[in-house]
C-alpha cells in the first residue's frame, strides 16, 4: 500500500514477510558474489592501466627506422597482407 510522505513522495509499506524476503534476497546475492574474482579483476585493471614507457636508445631507433624503410622499398605497390608480413 502506498501513502504520501511529508515531502509529497509516495512511500511504500511492506509487510514483515516481504521485508524478510527482500533481506534474504540481498543476503543470497551478496553470498553469491565472486568476491575474490572481483578483487583480482580490479587489481589486474590497476596493473594494466599503469603506463610503462620505455625510451629506446637513438641508435636502436635509427636501426628500426632504417629496417622499416628498406622493407617498404622492397614491397610491390599493391602487395597483399601476406606479402607485406613476409
């Protein structure tokens, strides 16, 4: 049954049996939560969200750049993906 509260909102009244069933439902849902899994997922998200920036030495950057340029020069203009991967 609904009644209007002091601020004009409708408030529902529940029987003791309905309240007991709601409380039991909440308890069952809480007990069924995979708490350890949730904790591990949160920890993993936190770990993966950290940015790890590795600065390559200039000679290594230059070597990689040159290798890429040479590789691109050897590709046919319309090379397919398989040919590009070599």
